[in-house]
C-alpha cells in the first residue's frame, strides 16, 4: 500500500469537529434533538466544540471526556495547532480518499477544524474546574452506570483500528454502553485507508455476548469516501455487574 493510499499518522490526532458536523455525522435531526436534553457524553471529544456549542445553545447537560483533558489550555491549544498543520499536509497528500461536497473545498474544511479548536479552547479555559471536561482513558470511563441518555464517539474507534486491538474496541464500546441508559453512536466505521474496519464482526460478536444490541445505520454525512454509516448500540439497561474481563484481548 503506497503513502497516498492511507492517511499515515504516527499518533491519534488532536483534531476536532463542530456541533454542526456532529449533528450530521450522528444524524441528530429535528426529531432527535430531544436527545440533547441529555445528559450526553462526547467520548473521546478531543478538541471538538460539540459540548461547548451545545451548552451555549442551552443543552447544558453535555459533557466531554478525553485522556488528554486535565492539561493546561495553552498546552492543548499548542497541540491542536500542531495537529491542524499536520492534518492539513496529510489531507493534501490523500485528497482522493475524501468527498469534498459537504465542505465545498479544502480551505473551508480547514476553517471548520480551526473553528472547532478555537471554540473548544475558549470553553475549556472558561470551564476550568466546572466539570464539563473530564479526564478519562478508554477502555475505562469514570461515570456510573446509565449516566448518559446518549454517548457519541467519533474518530478514534475503527478509524485507528490499525493500532487499537479488537479487544480494546469491544471493551471501550462495552464501557460506553454501561454508562449509557439509551444509545451509543459511533462514527466513522472506516480506517485511515478509507476501508471498512476489518474486525467489525468479531467486535460485535463480543458485545452480543454481553447482551449489547448493535445496529449499523445510515448517516447523511460523508467525508472519508464511503463513510456513510454509523454504529448504534442499545444496552437494555446493561449494568456494571456484567463484568466479563476482556483485558486479555488487548
Ligand atoms: C480525533 S480526536 C477526537 C475528535 C472528536 N471526537 C471529533 O470527532 O471531533 C481523538 C481523541 O482521542 C483521544 N484518545 C486517544 N486514545 C484515547 C483513550 N484510550 N482514551 C481516551 N481518549 C483517547 C485523543 O487524546 C484525541 O483527543
């Protein structure tokens, strides 16, 4: 596989999307806005401005978590700016892997990325100690069972499936399902090569053993070519006492 056939990233990028993109990625149309009354968890949220913008719109029960939270805002801002430059170069090399109609063109896409970072940092700084941004390292989450009506997860699982094992995916998804009383939605279901995640059946099989019902649904959003589907999980009230240990798998 050549350098242009996949986006080569040494580390998980600290790149974020906006509220508008989240609403489209997760197909949160008018009839599903009630979900936003929450509580909602964005996991991992990185420098996404979804939580900041949702809260500014009055949906103030939206929380965000990430393993990098807890660092000073200036440090996150510097990391975000470094990764914006990195992604800008990588996108130029691999532009053919993407559909550009949603954004219009490359520079408009980068404006979205910069807007997300700018809005996130402003809110992260203002929120210091306020509890909206929570340090968490998957596959564990520091929340009690059923804390969130909706858990949203984008651009970590499946996308970085070249370095995160199927066991890590199953354990992380199971943990998201545990803290959800309603639904978990995950997008995209492709890797950095824009090909479908190859171990989906294995991961969904592990979840099924714990009574987690998975459904693949269409979404109107597409940036990576072919990324037109999301994963939705329903738990039917999965509780922490379901403790199958999958740690040997990753
Ligand atoms: C691409 S960003 C997420 C962006 C956001 N969901 C969005 O779509 O705008 C990926 C994030 O995953 C975080 N991350 C990577 N591994 C993690 C782990 N094991 N636990 C929690 N966060 C993790 C990184 O710190 C990074 O901020």
